[in-house]
C-alpha cells in the first residue's frame, strides 16, 4: 500500500465509528485503545428483541462502546434531516464503517474532513453485499478476506487500498469471522496512520466486470441432507448461524449441527469398522458419524437439540441407543 497526496493533519485523528454486530467489535476496540485517535461518536443500530421473551438487547458494538465510555448514537437509519444535522456537528476527520447494517446516504458520506472508509469482509470486487463471509463458506472458499475500501454511491463498489485474508480450515463462521475482524482491524489502523501522517492512501479502482454479490443466507440454504456429499454438508455447517442454522433430523431428533469434521479417505482406512451409507448413522468409538452421498462421511462434533443447550456429540450419543440409526433432512 503506497501513499499519495498531502493533508494538513494536526492533533489526534477524529473518528466517527459505525457498526453493529460482533464483527465490528474488534475494530472499535482497536480504535478506542489506539494512540493518536479520538473516537468522537459510535453510531449503532437500536436495541433489538432477542429470544422467546423478546427481551431488548443492546448491539455488541453498543456494549463495547459503553465499556470504553464512548458517546453513542442509536439509529436504524441515517436518512433523516435530524440525524444528518446531529452528525454534522461532530468533529470528524475519518468515518469508519464496519457492518453497520444500513445504507450511508451521500450527504453523510461527504461529512468527514478526509474520507469515509469501510471494513468490508471480502476480497473486492468479489463478495459485494450483506453476507460475503457466509456465502464464501457456503461455496467452500479456502480463505476469507477483507478489504479496506472508500465508501461511495453504489453497493460496495468504491475503491480499496488494502486487502488481506485468513485460512478457513474446518472452522465455523463465528470462529473464522473473528479472525477476519482482527486482521481487518490491524489493516484499518495502518490506513488511519497514513491520514495521521498528513497523507492519503492510494486507492485502487475495482474491476466491476469481476464483481460477485453475496446476499444474506436463507434458512433453506444451510439445511443438511444425506443426498449431498460430506463436503457440501460441511460447507453448510460452516456458513450457518443463529439466523440460518444447519439443521437435520438424527435418529428422530430434530437438531442443529454446530461443528463437524469430514472423514478423509486415510481416516476411513484406519478405522476398524465399516463406514455408514448415505442416510445411515454409525456410533463407533464414541464417534457420531453420518453417511452422505458418494460414500463420504461426516463426523458430528457439536450439536444443539431443539429446546436444549449445545453439547458435544459424546453427550448426545447415549440417548440414541433405542433409536433407529438413520438421519434425514428436515
């Protein structure tokens, strides 16, 4: 990443931060703890109803902001004259956005002294949209990336100045997204340091012809099915979340699979028992194995039966002794 242009920056870099979910927490922590940065406002979406009791809970970003004693503005939209007027009164050199959850209007984009940057969770121009990490996991991408981009009109179409990626392995969305968030936070500080030195980053225009789009996952996108091979089912488990859980029925018990492992060919050869066929369940050596298409096998590591807590498969297995050992799609 090179630098171009010269600014006249003196004193701390004044930031307005916008974010809502867990992904945005690491960047906010990094800003709050960084030298030479002053977080003048945290904008996040209002408390949301959660659980069966519909209890109102603050966003993860709001909780972080409160822990650092930062000023907070809660709003579901940035379009009103009242919100614009309020934001225009806050001293701001750079706005930083990380999964805020609403469109930033043009007049708000134009408020910062320098730029408004976004920590987008994909290697742009691929993965524009609301769920780039989950879509990447669903399609079996071996790496998840991030881009530090400048917000302009259009859906994640602005130029970027820095990108990076992390290996996925068999980690879940929650696990790997945390690492992406931490990596993007470090990149964000590098970019902000350029502004603090009185310079601007060198921006790289996106190639729109290479753009792909990443809409939110539907619940049906991640349902498990023995007619799919183990790798495809694994991708669905990795991409799943509370909003779109990877569900199936194992031995007449409806549940969500939280974590799993694809049994490799070498592992199969080392096991002293036959692998289950597609749709069959095998319980051997305290392993819960699901037969999938093409002779592939998925080992369930962690699951959550309906109405119960999440548990390791070893806790679940004893309750299956009297059940027919089959599994099927919901």
